[in-house]
DNA sequence: CCACAGGACGGCT
DNA sequence: AGCCGTCCTGTG
């Protein structure tokens, strides 16, 4: 464990608030000074922006330069994505302007699966609280700058939790789902490494849907926000449904419009970039 | 007291 | 295949 520093200049499409508050992650917290602190693998990371420059301090086992490059999706050209999506219509133009600094994080697949199972019928403050308690109970302890942080537990670590243990951490009815999914992954009922190799998104989606607690919406979030990084999915929740109806469907009965129909329109308009389009629209309309 | 929060699941038609 | 009640828990 060592402290490392990294400074990056002239980075386009990078805004901490846009990245951390667009609903893709649960373990980053804003500090008084505007910087954000989070835990990635066995690393505590603090990141801030001053005059358009990025300043990072990390404490942990990974090389921060490599970790940053990968985790923040720096190998992808968001400028060209935005240019392409901006051609679609004025709505996309406005939403891109609003969330111009969004980047989709490459979060650990296992962590993303468990986190979004917990997100079902839940609100963000409570989701963050539950995940924090899980990390504190089953993750690795890290002392840094007089504060204590915890990594997200491995499948083996979380595998020691009983259903009752999970219920006591406040998971509610999601306890059995997290428990069963953890067992299934530990027993290689699903091979997470293999999923990365599969080129067909729909095939990967079907695999994820086998996990207890993973339905259509959660599966799409996992595909978009984890290292699987598939942009050709369109997670539909109440907010996205609202936006899509308001902008493109104009139905008097918004809740009656089927997900299939919403998905069809999204694909028609945004093609294989519908995943990132969803993020701009979502962040824009949700404010 | 009730409604609701960034769904999944099971039973039903 | 589509519809609908129910599922824990904290907050307003």
C-alpha cells in the first residue's frame, strides 16, 4: 500500500459531478472542498478538478495511472460519441450540453451485479448505506489520512454471510437474492470472466437474467456500468420512461407504454449508442 | 395513517 | 406474453 499522485491536463469530457451523480455508482462521496473520495478495488482514491486539470491522490495496491485510464473509460472517444449523438435531434443536443462531462465507469462486474440487485425498488441514499455496511462487515479494512475505508468484499468474503446476516444489514427482501446470486457465482453457475469474451450483448444479457434479483432493468445497468461496457442496451426505469414519453411518444397514459416499444424507439433513434444516450437524457431531465 | 423510492418475482388470465 | 399484487425499509 502506497500513496500515489497523478495530474492530468487538457482532458475533455470529464466532469466529476456529471460522472458521480448520474446514477451509475454508489461508492463515491463528495467532500466539503468539492473533491470526491471513493474506493476502487483495494484503493482509496481522492480526485479533484482545479481550472480544468485533474488531481488524483490514491492509497492502495494498484498503479493509479493504469487504474485511472481503465476505470474512467479514458480509452473511449466521448467527443466523437457526442458529435454523433448530437446529430439525432435538438433534445440530444441539449442533454449532451447539460451532461457534457459524463463518462461511463468500468466498475468491477461482481460489485456492479450485487450493487444493482440492491438497487431494486430502492432509493439512492439507502442503497449507498446498505452497500457501505456490507463493505464494512465483509470487505478489507484500509486506514488512510486518519479515516477508515473498506473495499467491496470478494464473492468469497460475501459468501460467508447468511441470509439472516444480510437481512440484519438492512437489505430487506433483497437478502435472499444477494445470497443466492453470490452462491451461484461462487459455484461457477455463471462465469463472470467468460461474459467479457462474449461478443453478443443479448447472449450476455440472457446469462445475467439467470441470476436471482437480476431482471431486465438491472441486467441493462450491469451491462452498461460495469467492465462489460455494452452501449447497445437501454435501461428503462420510471424516469427514462417519463423522458421518452415526453420527448418522443406523447402518450396520455405514460405508464401504459410498454418497455418493448420504448426500447424499439431508442434503438431506432440512437442505434448502438442508445446506452450512453440514455445517460445524457436521464441526467438532463432528472436535473 | 399512507405513499413512494431508479424492480423482480410469482401467480394468474 | 401481458397484467398485477406483493415484497423490506426509511422518509415525507
